[in-house]
C-alpha cells in the first residue's frame, strides 16, 4: 500500500516538480515546487503551491478540507475531462490571487469515487465551496475569471 501511494505521488509530479539529479524529494506538503537556489539555507514554496493540493485519500480529505478552519474550494475533476483541463489552471490562478485566504483541493473522481458519490458529483468539472466542513456553494462546468472571482469573494465573505 505504501509503495503504491509513493508511486502515485511520484507519477503526479509535474516535470518542474521533479528533483534535480542528487536532490532528495521531501514528503508531504514540504515538497518543493521549484528547485531551491544553490547553496541557499532558507526553504520556501510559492503561494500557489501552498494554496493548492491534491487529495490523497478519504482521511486526507477529512483532515485538510472538512476540518480546515479556512474556506476550501474543492475541484472534482478527471484526467480525461477536456473542460477540467481548462478550468483547473484558471481556478488555481484565481485561488493563488487570494493570497492564502482560501485553499484549493483537487479530487480526481477516478481515484476517489467514494468522495464523488458522497458529495453527489454527477458531472465534471464540479467545484464545491466549503466552509467549516459544510458545502456553502457549488457550480458545474466552466466559468470565466470574473465568475470565478465572484464565487471566491462570496466564499471568503469579501
């Protein structure tokens, strides 16, 4: 089980997240999104790396989404979904602009069918707005940047 989890995590890394030769991969949320500057002592990640994460399993969803004190946008998507490939980066960009006021969880419905069923996802992309563990808003399909900004401001309360 642990090997499958590690392999899935490695396969989910984008080329810019893969370690350079001789560089270690850090586990969990500390994994760098870009290679660190040579000889640098400080370690950090960009805002978009900290505000967006992939859900690993049901308990991870419970810990990082349902029990999170911050509002969380949950993007239910699939690798084969064309509209998801358009909405995902657009939504990540808008969440990053909020500078940590809201987080974004990405849930692949093929890997986490149980979560999709629990939250009544019947089509992708489906985006939920969650606050204090409750779904407070939802939309299905693609939205433009203005609509996404309004959706996020409504969630944040700004």
